[in-house]
């Protein structure tokens, strides 16, 4: 069947194929989430965060041993993720338009605009020397203690958070949607929420948070690596490679080293370094040149992230067109 002979009903039937349908839905939801982002007050994942915090308060007890906490963390993860996935799958199977349901799941998981606006608010507060306000604004974006952050620390934390969230939260959700549909993207995002709530970097979750952290790290490895590769190619490949090699002995996982090195090379600013988690100082290797970031660099990275997203959209659209040509040659 060639394109000139393809009638509109037949064209709609062709689009029912998952191989063609997933990229098209992804492009539509990317556009919708950018034009009409879901307000934070209507974000259904907030319920998951509250449930995760409440469940951890009940089963993550300081007196438990490491093995018991690891088992408790595993069971808590299953108790939250499996019922929600089963409920989402049931809605999809009962719906007359399961594609609409999968697209809605993706839309709910693509809430990048909120993170971007928070970072820009931090930048505006830092520019006005309102550091106390900036420390309060940055709290939802970072896990580290924010009350001790200096002006440079606030800028570093904002850029690092945007870098990692762009890869994990935006591109990672898209990756798993294209790979496995709405349920895969939803399950991935659920694990991301739990990993942020029960992060092992916090001493209270050092053992309890290990199961979800390990599983999420496994699922996020390839999306992070691809994000780092694309960011480096778009901005400064040689600098990214150079800074990554200098940081090879650091305690960051390989994809995160690539990501932070790529951001540092793109901005030509120093990133990472020591930080505090729950009053515990953790020493981390630094990335990049000696120049420290400022508030304007947060705005610059938001612009870089927009370029990254445009490149991803272009790649998805190009892939969709190539599939159409391959399946239905002119």
C-alpha cells in the first residue's frame, strides 16, 4: 500500500499500530504539556508522594536491622507500585479509547514546566540577593540541605537539579513511553517518586531506600546515558569528554558523571562539590573549570534544556517519518 492510494480511514487504521502510534502520541503530549502544563495542585503524583512518606513513617523504624529494613523497603515499594499499575492497566483495558488513557498517563508524568519555573524563581531571587527566599524556593527541587547554601551553592544546586531532572524525569518518561507505552512510563515515574522520597543519601533511608533506588537506577541508566550523549553533542562534546575523564574517580554513577560534565562544559562553569544531607556532609568531586555559576547561568541552562527538548522532538518526528516511509514506500 503506497501513500497516494492510502485513504483517510485506512490511514487511521495504520496509525493504530503501536510502532507508529507511540511516537505520534508522545509528540502530541510533549506539545500539550508545554502549552498547557498541569498545575502543581492538580498533579496526581502528589498523592503518591504523601502515601510514600506516610508508609515510610510506619515501617521504616530506626531499631530495625539492615536486612529487615531492606525487606521492608522492598515490600513497601511493591505495595505502592503494583496496585497503582494494576489500576491503570484496568482503566486501559476497560476504556473504549485506551490510547487516550495512555496519552493521559504520559501527560501527567511530563511535568517539567513546574521544575523549570521553580528554578527560574530561584534565579530571580538570587539576582535580587534574596537568599533566604531562594533557599525556600529551591527546597522542592533538591534533596540536600538548602538552609546553608550560599549564592554559588544555590546556583549550582539549581543547575544540577535541572540537569538530572531533565534526563530522569522528562527524557526518561518519554523513553519508557516509546519503549513500552503509558503503563511503562507511569511505572517508571512512580519509581522515580519513591526514589526521591526514600533516597538512600538520607541517613534515615540508607537501607530502606536501597531496593527502589537500585531498581530505578537500572531503569534510568540508559535514558541518562542517552541524555548525556545528546547534550554533549549539542553543546560541547570535547569539553564534556574532558571533564568526565577528570571526574572518573568520583562517586557519581557513569551516566550522572556524563550529565554533569556535559552541563559544566555547556555553561563553562564549575558544578558539584561537597553538600549536606540531613546534617551529614558528603564530599563530591567537582566538574568543570574554576569559574563558579551565577543566577544568569540558571537561565542559560533553561535555554539549553529547551534546545535539548527541541532536538528530542526532532528525533522522534524524524523516526516516525522514517517508519512511515519504510512501511509504506512512496
